[in-house]
C-alpha cells in the first residue's frame, strides 16, 4: 500500500471539512433593542437549503419554525422559550420571495431576494424585554427547522421503521427537513445596542 | 388577502398617477382573477371602450367598482403595465376574493396569478375519477388557491386506483401568458415491493408490523387535539410542565416544542425512565395526537455485545455483527474479528440474555460460541520459540452461563462460568479445556446532566480464573480494571479511559492482553509490539472531540512478568469513524496508520 498519498488525501479531506466548519463559525447571533422588544440579527445565516429552494421554485410554500430560548448561561436550561413560524413562497414570475411571519402576530413582505427574505425573517423574531431581567446576563439560542411538508398516497396507517424506509424511497423530493442552531451571548439588556 | 389587495391597490394608484402625468394611451384591457365571461356584457363593453383612449384613472376606478358590485365577494383593483411602446399602457383589473382571512401559513405569493391550466403527469387519465378531473379543471381562470391545490392533491392520492400505488406532489410553472400559471400534479409510482405489501400486516414471531406509507404522519398544519403521557403518573410532574404540555392542545403541531417538552419531561422523570415521543394523526382530519411514552429502564445492561466494525491496514477488516430483533432475549452475532484479540476468529456467538428476571435486580444469560481461528505468522514464530507458553489452536468453542445482580441502576455484579474447549495444534491436533470461573463488578454513573453539560464516569473490575477444580487444563487468574471519565458540553466532548490487567499462571492465548489495534495505541500494530500478547497491561487514552472531529493521545504498555515494560505513545486525529494514528518514536517499520472504527 502506498501510504503517503493515503495520508495526504486524509489531510486534504480534513482541511476541506475544517473550512466547512469554519464557515459555520461565521454564523453569529446578535441582538439589538427596539422599544420593548429584543430583535435578533444574524447576517450570515442562510437557512434556506438547496432542497427547500427547489420546493420554493416549484411554487410551493415552505415553512420554517424557529425556537428562541433564553438561558442564564451558555449551557444552562432555557428559562424562556418562544416559537415563531416564517412562511416563504417564491413568485415564479417575478422571481422574488415573499416571507410571512405567521405567528405570533402576522406580518409579511414580498419582492425580496433570498438573502433579504431570510434576513427579514430572522429580524422579525423578537423577544419581549418583559421576559428578561434588566441587569442579568443572558444567552440566546436560535433553533430552526424546515417544517415537514407531507405528500401522501394513502389513508390510515402506522409509522414503522419500514414505513420510514418506504417514505425515504418514495418521497425523495419531499424530505428536505433541515435543522440548525445558533447561539449568542452573553447579552445584557442594559448594554444592547438600540435601534 | 385584504393586505395583498390593499397593497395591489396602492401600487395601482401609484402607477396610475405616474401614467396619468404622461396621459399614456390604453393599448389593451384585461381581467385577472375571474373569467371575463362572468362579467355582464355592458361592463365588458365599458372596459373595452377604454382601449385606444388616454388612460383615465377615474374611469378605470369606476369600472373596478362595477366589477366589485357584480362580484360581491371580491375586491377589484386597477393595475397598469407598460405597453408595447413607451407611450402605451396595458390595464389589468385584478380581482381577488375577499375571504377576510389574514395572511396565514398558507399564504403563497403566487396566489395573485391566474391558473391557465391544470395537468396531471405520470398518472394515466383512466386511473382517477371524472369528478376529480372536473374539480381540477374548475381552477382554470381562477386565481391560484393554494389550499384548494393541496386538497385536490390529497384527493388524487386517495383515489382508489392510486392509493398505496403512487405518491403525488404538486408544482406550479409559468403559463404561456404573463401573470398566468400552470398547476401540475405529478404522480410517481412506488417500487413494486412497496406496492405489493402496502397496507398489509406481516406477522413476525408473534409480533406484527404494518408496512405502509401515507398521511399517518401529522404535519405542522395539523392542530394538536390531545397530548398524552403513558407509563408515568402525571401527578408527579411539576405544574409548570403539565401546563406547558396542555398548552400545546389547540395549537399547530410544532416539532421543536414537542422535543423541548420531551427534554423537560426526561429531566423531571430522571434517568430511571426513558421518554419517547410519538405524533400521529388525530381523530379528525387536520388534527394531531401527541403521545409521550415514558418507559421504566432496566437496571442491567445487555452484556453480550460483541459487535465490531473496524479496519486496520495490517490487521485487516473486522466485521462481527449482532442481532436481537425478533426476540429480545435471543442474540446472535456472526462474522470475523481480527481486532479484539491476538487471534483472528470467525464464527458465531449466540445465546439468551434476560436483563430482568421478574425484578430489575436480577438477570441471567447463557452464551454459546464456536470460532475458527487464524494466526499471524509473527505469532506462530514466537510461539515456536517459547514452548512453555500455551500454544495455538484451530478452533475455540465456548459455553458461558452467568447471572447478574444489580444493586441499583448504577452498579451490578456478575458471576458465571466459561467452559472453553480449544482444538490445539501441538504436538498434534487434540482438545484442551480452559474452564474458568468468572466474576465482575461494574459501576456506571450514567449521564449526569448539569444544564447542557453531561458527565459520565464508570469503573469495572473483571476476574477470570482457570482452575483444576473445574477440570481445566490451563491454570491461571486474569484481572482487569477499567475506568472511564467522559464530559460533553454542547458540541465539545472529552473522554479519558484507563485500563490495566494482570495475569498469573499460564493462560490460553485468547486471554492474553494486547495493545495496538483500532482502539488502543492507535497507529501501532499489535503484531509488531507483542505478537503473542502479554500478561501485564496498562493503557491510558485521552480524547477530545468537536462535533465529528477528534484528537487523541494514547499511552500504553504490554509486557510479560519478569520482562521490562516499555511505554509507547501515539497520537492522531479522527473524523467520525475515520482516524489517522501516528506512533511516537517508533522504528522505520511503522508510520502513520489509517484506521476505521464504527
């Protein structure tokens, strides 16, 4: 066995993966204060995956759910959790995105490019300052997940391991369901940048 | 919907005011959102009279008002588009149904476009009903109703000749004219094996499972109708958690929320129980039922796990796998393993194991194994030079009954016998016995959760003794101590493992210690270090992981009583199951070694 090329290839793979991970480091979560709401900002966050994009370009609505968790330290149990949903659709004629925050409270914007739609969605995720202690440090975790969009073929049944296999093989266009998580902190309400 | 129409109207007003300044000539007048034929002839005439005239926003607004009066459930707005020439304009009366619904989760920006055609691809026309076909075609001329498309897709999938045979998805494409779209339903035939078995129950060893696909899985569109907890008295849960669980009822199914509450539930019921989540369709269409299954965990673990999947360039592939799918107590492993011992064995290992014999304190197992054994030339050469050691054998057969007693979920002891028969090569093929009494003590703290940090520490001691009292040809005593400390915080993980061993007497080769495989002294080759193994052992492994990337340092020594112990080190990096181990201060015959271990 020629060991040197094998070792070299292994390191090349490691370097490539390290670069990939490094790109993940760029996704930082920031917070700013606007009135009685803390708004989130993550300019580098691109959560719309290639699969989700394909679904959107097929004219179908895609929903992402976001869960904001507030904790006292980076790894402690969240004290406050808030869930939001952002609904994306893609205008097949104008080739622009529309994003709606469905709950809590509805708001929407259209004629956006993909980056702007994602940014607007993240910016619409807010934390009421009433749920935060003014002088205590806190961490914010943002989990996101593309909601399942089911494409069915039958009626009543039960999900089994084999059923899952069937779904994998039979719904290859319908399975994109990516998750991700960002964390930022420590923040203090009194030190947050005001809009 | 109202928002959209309002925005459309605003845009129309702006456009109108801009165009009014230049008094552009109306080139064409169109209606979008409803078929033009549904308007009265008088209104249609009035619209066409705008053609060729300078654009008059007031006249256009009057026509929009007349459209609204003829379609009471709609809102009409005037939209102007650039014409073929700069001085010309095209006027479109955009008509939308005023459903009064706010922009919700089903809002789709393409709902502003008119459906030009509805097609079904991949499914022959004779496989679905005329009624459904007609229903689909009724969408033509209307503005896209995303909910209706979803309903029709479900109906198509549920057609008798398509159910369990096809999956159906939908997509939208641009139409032949601007502002028009084509709705396409795409059917895809399932692989034959699934079509043949869907919806049928297959019995296996008394159990059953249902093979099928479909809409059993609720989606985020469904409303939670009930949240149940099974296997645990909910009265023992905190009021806060109970309230949060109940608060899910009536809301949309939210997987993140379900998982969050599962974690909280797990924290409250402690490690003596495991919590699993099941989400299923509810009793009514559009509803979901969430169940948290809380199951009491046995105190004793399964002890007969011999599975190995590994590759070492100088030791070959090891694949020894296990199964206990149909009857939990029955295990069966088979394959070949050249990683664990000095020998490479191939064969099977089967038996029965009960982790709870009426009580969680008591367990028992009986294991039967038969292996053919292959030796490396380095081992055979060294054995030839040391005739006082137990020799090589061709076959190894073993019966091992044992019982286990758990004090609690953290610690247990075992006691048993190993009746091993060895088909020895030298001086001629003959059978010898290695009959052992065995005992062990195990402690495992399990994962101690502190916030998002979990810590585990474990220790064990194992003793095996071959004795004449059990009619053994080999007389020896083998001790082994193991310790583990592991910490996980977020995506970071650290692990420290330490083990040591000592053998007195003359043990058979399968009991001798070795180092230099895919888990110990990674990068070294055990056949270079000590081809026949040793009777003394010490090894320390330190690992750090970030996600799937790891770094490790191994230190260890294996030697025989009366010989000097040589400390050897290795370090390396890991990527999931892949690792590159680099021996430290080794001779020219060794170097970085690529390893795989699952």
